[in-house]
C-alpha cells in the first residue's frame, strides 16, 4: 500500500475546472438575465455544457473508482472503518460543522431577522434548517470528541442526508419554474447529489457497507462536489468579472433576489443569487471528507511509537545495511 492510489481524488481538479468554465460561459453568454431562462438562440452546447461536464465527471468517477479498486493499493479501498481515527476522523467532524452552522444560520436569518428574510419565508425550511442543522452540529462535535467511528456515531451522519433531501423538496415547493431556470435546477440537483453522498457516507461509517459502497461514495462525492463548487464559484466569478449585463443581475443571497423581484413586480425582475451557504458548505465538506478518506492511515508501529515517544524501528533490511 506504499504507492497510495488516489485517482478518484485527483479527478476532482480537472472535473471542477471543466464544470466551472462551462457554467461561467453559460451565465455570461447563454442566460437571459431578466428572466433567468436560457436564451432562445442558444445552440445545444450552450444549453447543456454544464450538465455535459457533470455527466463526464460521473463517467470519469466510475472509471477512477474501478481503477483505484483494481490497483489494490488505495488506502481508501483497503482501510477498515475502525482505522479511520484521529486526524482523519477529526477532519470529517470539523468539516461537518460547516453545513450544520450554515443551516442554523440560514434558519436564524429567516425566522429572527426580518430584513434578512424572504418576504414570505417558508415555515417548512425554517424548521428543517433548525432541526437538521442542530443534528449535524451535535454529530460533528461527537466525531471530533471521539475521533473514531462506532456504528451509531457513523450512522448519525445520515442527518446530512435527511437535511439535503428535505432541502431539495423545499426548492421544488418554492421554485415552480425549477426545470426551466438553470439556477434553480442546478441548486435542486446539487442538494440531491449531496443527500446521496451523505447517505452513502452514513452507510460506510456505520459499518454497514455493501460490496460497492465505497465506489458509490467516491462517485457520488465527485459528482456532488463538482456540481456544487463548479456552479458556486462560477456565479461568484461572473458577478465579479463577467460583463456588466450579467454581473449587475447577480446578488449575494436568495433573500435579496426575492426582494428585488417583488419590488419590480415581477417584470424583467429575475436576479441570480450566490449558491446558498448550506449547499456550498456541503461541497466543501465532501471535498475534505474525500481527502481524509484517501489519506494513508498510520501503521500499528507508528501508533505505538507515537504513544511511547520512541522513534519507529527501522525495517530489517535497513539494519542489515
């Protein structure tokens, strides 16, 4: 296991770059920023370039998972769950704080701060944000405290799957044009992909993995991370460096976009917003988790040496030399 294979992890960089570039082009050149719809004179490439990048990511992630498994020297595919401890477990727990705090913050803004909330905040999403945000926060602190995954603690990560599943339902309830406005569809698919990843992660960390759970975890993680971060950073880039026509129609939050829409009485009043903080936080969590899972665990000798404060013994071959 010396040459730790991480093809599935390295795949994220070119896949994200492709999705990011496709989304920036689609926002700046292919979207009618007064309605949110794609322009009528777009070609096939402009309409589907972002989803094409996601499909390519899916295919590449499946191939990478097969290669990492076949090479038989990938730490992720050869490390039992009980050995995901210490720094690796703490990294996963710390990353889980991000979506938990983001969900609680969004719920607080909608329920408590009038000027930060939508004109008609969704009671459904307020409850979902508070309930599941708190659950993820508790799970994160417990993981950081114990720094190992017992079945019950591993299963607690399912709170993330529940949250992003219900958040997807919330998008459909609030955005009736979800299938025709690319922003809404991408946001909806992002939370669905995140929910699938959390579900597979809970299955894996609770010790209930099946024959292909690890492959499903890496593939769903790659697709979710590329979709979320590719779109999230593309929207920010378009707002800062895109043409004035597009940049002037991008705001920092869904609440601001909704308020501007209401003030304009719905006439040419679409405003694109940055991806919601809880969704972007999920993308960061997924990347950190995949990095932690692909890291090489310490050997038993290294653990003993660290606890005793003595240097690890050299191999016999080194002694002979």
